[in-house]
C-alpha cells in the first residue's frame, strides 16, 4: 500500500502530469522519439529550468513511471507502461466495488394506511 501511495503522490503534481504528457507527445530538439526525451526537450517544450526538470524527473523515476537511461552526457527519459498498468490494477477493486445499496423502501405512513 505504501508503494501505491507514493506512486499516487508522484502523479498528484500538475507539473509532473504535464511532463508525462510531454513524454507521450514530445517536441524534441535533441533526440528522435525512439531514443527518448532529454532534459533539454523539457526545457524547450515546457519552459522549465534544468533543475526543475531534474527534480521532477527524479520523483517520477523513483516512483517507476519513467525510465532514465544515461547515454554519455545525455539522460534519455521514457514512459514505463508496466508501472501505470500496476497502479491501475491496484485501483481496480475500488472501481469495481459494489455500488452503495439502495435505501430500503419507504414504510407506509403512520397509521398503517397506504
């Protein structure tokens, strides 16, 4: 449960959600999409500073949502769909929970007449 909680916390930041969206549809300056997205792409595409990119990507990588591969002086980021699937699976019982039972039918008005 702690892992799920920390993963949901990582997703609870609008900047990190924007970064994940960007990973799916990047505007790339440095690499091709097959190579991943580098920090400079986030800087250019989202107007972020390098330190902000590093901070948020560290959280997403630690939570498992993003892969980070170092290639020379570049770090290439890509989405890890397996972790998203595991979060969805962990939340499935809440989605599939039985609906709240309907209230019991109203009893006849006092006096026994309907």
